[in-house]
C-alpha cells in the first residue's frame, strides 16, 4: 500500500454524492478530528448546495474537480448503487483511495475488477458497512475467542426492517432535507442494501464462507428486486449460519450465536454499542431452558458516541446508532501509518460476493460455491 508521511494534520476527504445518506456520514465525520471534509459534490447541484449550506462545507462543481485536487486523499463514494462502480473506478484511476457505500458494485465482475485495480495501483479500497470496527463486534469476537460459549456451532442472523410498504417513506427526509431514495432502495433490493451488516459480523467471527444455499423472492408485485431472502451459509471453520433479510417481516436485528457451552446474542446489530448477553447451559440438561444462567458482557469501550447525542437528529438515534465514519477513519489511519487496513478490500469483496449470491439466488437455486476469501488476521482490532 502507498505510504504517506505521518502528520498531525487531518486527512482531507471528499464526498461524492450528497443525497439522503450523506447526512449520516457528515454527522459522524464531524466527530472525528482526524478527518477533514475538503469538498462535497453531486451530479445534481441542488443536493450538493443543500448539504454544503446546512453543514458549512466547501462545495466543488464536479467530481472531476475533486479528482484534480491532489490534496484530497480519500473519496467517499455516496452515489446511487448503479453508479458505485463507475465513480469508484474513476477515483482509483486518479490515484485516490476510495471508501464506498455498499455495494462495491452491483455485479460480481464489477466488484472484483475494482479490488484488482486498487491492488495494482497500491491504493486502499473498502466498502460499508464498517460494523466490524464497532465495540459490540469486538466484544463478541473476544467472547468467542476466550471460549465463553465453547465451540461455536451455528448462528442465526436477522435483518428484517418491518413492513416498509406501510410506512410513509415518501415523506422521509434527511436532516439537511434530502428525500429517502425509495426508488433506488426498491430497485436494488433489501439484500444488497442491508445484508452486509450481518454478513460482515459473521465473517469477522467465523472467517471466510465456502458455500451459500439461498432463496430470494419479490413478494410485493410493486417491488422489482427481492424483498425477502433467506440463506444458509457454511463457513470454512465449520460454523453454519442462517440469515434472513426482508422489508416485510416485523423489525428484528438480532444476532444469536450458539456454542456447545452456551448461547450469546445481541438485539440490535446496527447499534455499535448494543448489549451483549450470554446464557450458559444448566448443569442438568432437562432444566437448562427453564433455569438459564444469564449475564451481560461489558461492551469494550462502553460509551455512547458524541454524534449520537449531539450530531445526530433525535429521529435517527434508534434507527442509525452507528458511527458511519469509522471505516473512513480506519482507512485514513492505515494510509498515514502505511499498514494494512482492518477493513481490507478482500474482506469487502467477500461480503459483496455473498450478498450478490443471496440477492440473485431466486426461488430455485442450488448451492453457490464462494470463490473469494480473505485473511481473518487482518481484521483484528486490539482490545
């Protein structure tokens, strides 16, 4: 990776794409002094002007102006999913490191070519989510590593967002006033939009997946992409996971991990500080379920992020209790230190391959053999 001299100066970044999600990025980036938003830009000038005005940010007339500014080291790609590949490729070809919203691209070939391009040019590339860098993720990883629930056997991961068609989503606005992009959301589908949160956690805890057997379907005729998917994933480590993702079923973001000595779970995978609970099996198997031994694990660094109280609009604290900037900070630190990022491109590629396989599985698919892999050791964050 291309090393840059250490400096106390903040890393200059640019946001390309100023729609709905940009508010959540800006609101968290402003809590990280190691990042400086040097520019925002959008193909729709009004969106860029609205975001820039609300947060008092510098605005550039076009993505080309961003690429021509040699002081900008990282481009944060917040464009619509169909534009992710083209925008990220142009940035990499201009020698910019890229942090992209999910997915990296809407095709497997596109995802793979971006990673290969970044590696050839010695650049950093990553895609959201950065949930593996959160405190809850680190707490679960440590509990598994220390044998709190014995040998892990299986995991149940849920990402159901409630009955979205019945919500007033056409009226949703970000803090600066951008509309929620419901057309894009329904066109892309809930699996590509959301499954990466649970897939990232599962891969971080259990390593690379070797196969996926999945089912996806569009149950509402007005939804062009699947609004439900169910997948069984077998990991190289031997763990098996079941993942469900929908915008129809009652809201559920629980992750449950089953071991031969107990069960571990957290209720809200989107919350970086969600409580982690462990239930150890009783001595007598016949009363295990009636008399569980239950305790909470102190979350590593258990404090609420500054943005959750000050930068984040109250409406979004429960639904977006995430530090969207954590992955960008990790990339900036890796660039400055000349080290491997703890959100490496090959890991992001693996998660994107899984999401794409589940999304496109349809109703009559067989087992998909995963072709990508990653080094789990690269993800470890010191406790």
